[in-house]
């Protein structure tokens, strides 16, 4: 079943020279949860992630390690970046590397196309460059160095000295796109989300845009400028194009028409590249601009943006080894309003794991399955005439499913989880109020007991479906224990937008055993 609606979503492509930390993992699981939701809702979904392998940063790191840049990136990608996707249980459809021929050839084609259309010219350039950012820095991000960097200009983001570069460069006429970009932001308010991101970009563009240097000649680790092989294409131009080359730009028009345009989810640090340069490049080539760009906030550790260069980096496996991949996904996606910064702490993670996953959702699942086992020999009982409390659960489920889907449309995964969690809370309250263990003692209440446990089991059916994009592993275990696979088919093929319709789990379904979904963990030291 497909809705026919195309949903193409991307993560940024990561610099493989850093080992993955929980900030990279955050973007990746957010995009994966959105993609899984749409896929399961029947949309024609495609999720892309990958690595950004050219540029001076990579060249220097390879030299420092005594290997060629290609050897260096091959090693990092296979040892660190592919495994990240497994660690976090990510179901991406493709992984692009900017050193692949499928990308390099099409980048040249694209750059040639905008050159032929008159948007590129040659000029002299002298400016301060940050290798960490791979960017010539604007005035506002240049600071006077202190301590060991006294007397030097440093990057506001990396706190490292900037390098003065003087070169002949090719320039892209970015300044010509100011009005068209402002029109785009005005006419399509959802192009940039959240509002804070949109406002920031609008005021930046209103101040005027400078033409962009898009080639470098001082080193050669990059894609050659097609009409001048003494230059390589600026790494950001090369990198942004991954979103188009991966889905057939320049090679497979049918596939490109099917997928493009994309939604891009990025950290706010790289918003301007995606909100200003990228749509202008596409306009210059006569290609549709993206559907939208969503900028999420930073993970803060000890109040600062977490980063490896500042030694606050935490590897995702440090969390998943203790709590599991579902808890990682749930924690970051529920605890931080998507679009805002969020502070990470082990205390907060452990507290939420215990309260929401182990005691909330996990315990609800365990006791429901256990009571069906004990009182009905593991067979889902039938429901008789519903009482008011039962009807209240049904409407909680219907409302939650509707609100969650609406929240996902707005990219607010945290709000979707909040909506879904009303089911967990309502069912736990329902069990406390209805005391199935007391009903079980009175044979005259047998029918009522059946209704109560059917309500719990059917509520769990809805929870498994709605939470599977966020917690694929534990919901699959719950699905198996409910016996739902036999009765209804695979969890991932349950239509998400119909999850709120009551009464899908048939009475008579045989349940199985369920080990605790979120077992007690040894606290990390
Ligand atoms: N290679 C460029 C992106 C090119 S996209 C065409 C790049 N790579 S990166 O490895 O530095 O990764 C940047 C992305 O990682 C950020 O945009 C963000 O999505 C994620 N994060 C890195 N550190 C982060 C935090 N501390 N917090 C949240 N996300 C962070 O830039």
C-alpha cells in the first residue's frame, strides 16, 4: 500500500575525520524516525545519509596519519561510519560517499551547467579561511585570539587561528539571488523551520549576499573544475550536491523526478549553507529548490556545544552498550524539543530510562502479557459492552494517533512521542483503577476482566505500531509477544495512519512470553 506521496529525507553528510559522537547520532536517528514513520504510513519514502570526504581538513588529517586521503577516508568510513548505522538501528535506503564516481561525475556536470548559464566567473581572492568549518569566514565570526593565539584572528566556532588565503578563484554569483531567495522564504513559510531558523536566515540575506568562491587551487583533494583542472570544486558545493546526485541528477531522470525535491534535516550550525547557498545553486541550474530545511538545535554537554575538538565528545556506543539503541533513540527524540538545544546528562538519561521506559511502557507491556497468560491461558479475551473507562481509552488512542501524525508532519518528533505517551499513561491509570487482579477473584466479573485485558492488549497493539519508528527493537518484541504477527502480519507493514482505529487485534490471538523490554541497567561509573 502506498499513498503515492514522495517523501525524500536526508541527513547532512558527515566529515568522516571525526569519529561519530552523539550529536551526529542525534541527527541520524531523527531523520530515521521520520523516514520510518512515512515509510510505514505508505509514503514513497527514501532516506539518504553519507560522508563528506573531500577538502583540506581531510587532506591534512590523512597526511598527519601518513596515508593517502582515499585510504584515510576508506578506513574511517568502514571502521566508524557504517557501524554507526547499526549501532543506532538506522534503516537508510542509501549511503553516499562524495568520493564515489556516481557523485564526482555528476558534480562536474552540475557545475558545468551553471557555468554555461553564466553564473560563474574568475576573480582574485584574499580572505580568512577556517579549515575546521571549511569556510571563508564572515566578519561576524572572526575574533581576536587570546592566550597562545594572541595577535591572531581566530574562528568564533572552533577558537582556532584562521588562515589568510590569496588565490585566483572561480566565483558563483550568489549576490544575484538575494531577491529570489527572500521571495522563496516569504512565499513558502515551511521552507525553513523552525521559525527561529527562518528569521535568522531572512535577516542574514536581507543584509546582502556576496558572491561565493567555489574553487580552490592550493591543493587537489577534491573534484576538478571541469573547464580548468588546476582547480578543485569548493568542498561545500561538492557536498551539497550529494542530495541530488544520489537520486539520479544527471544520470537517471526518472528516479530524480520520482524523489526530488528533498527535505533536509541539519544542525543549526550548517543552516545557511542549506538555506542560502544550496537553493541559489539549484535556481542557477534551473532545478527545483528543496521541499524544506529543518534546523535542529545542539546537544550541549556542560553547557557547551558538544564536540570532539573541545573534548566533550561522547560516542553513541557508550550509551547503546548500556541502555540499548531504542533507549538512545527514545531519549534524544523525546527529551529535546526538536529545533531547540538540549543538555545531555547521564543522570537525565538514566532517570528517563527508568521512569518512562522501564516503569512506564515496559511495565505496562509486561503486566498485560502476564495477566493474559495467568487469567486467560495466554489467549486474548474478547471485549463485551464497553464501559465509560474503556471508551475513554479508545478515544485516547484515536486522538494520540491523529496528533502524532500531525506532529510528524511538522517534524516535531518530540510532540509525536508526547501524544503517544498519553496512551501509556492512560493505560497504566486504567489498570490501577480497574484492578484486574481483584476482578479475577470474582467469577461473576469474568466478562469484565476480559474487557479490561482486551482493552490493554489492543492499546498495546496501537502503541507498538505508533512507537515502532522510534523504538523498532522493543516494539518488535512486544508485537511478537502479543501474537500480533500471526494475526495481523509484520509490525512494519501496519499502516501507521490507521493505528488509532480500535479493535484490530482479534480476540483469540495467542500471546507469547515477554522478557522485560527495558531491563534494569548497571549504572555507568
Ligand atoms: N560535512 C558537513 C555537512 C555537509 S552537508 C552537505 C558537516 N559535517 S559534520 O560532520 O561536521 O556534521 C555536522 C552535523 O552533525 C551537524 O549539522 C549536526 O547535524 C550534527 N552535529 C554535530 N555536532 C552536534 C551537536 N553537538 N549537537 C547536535 N548536532 C550536532 O558539517
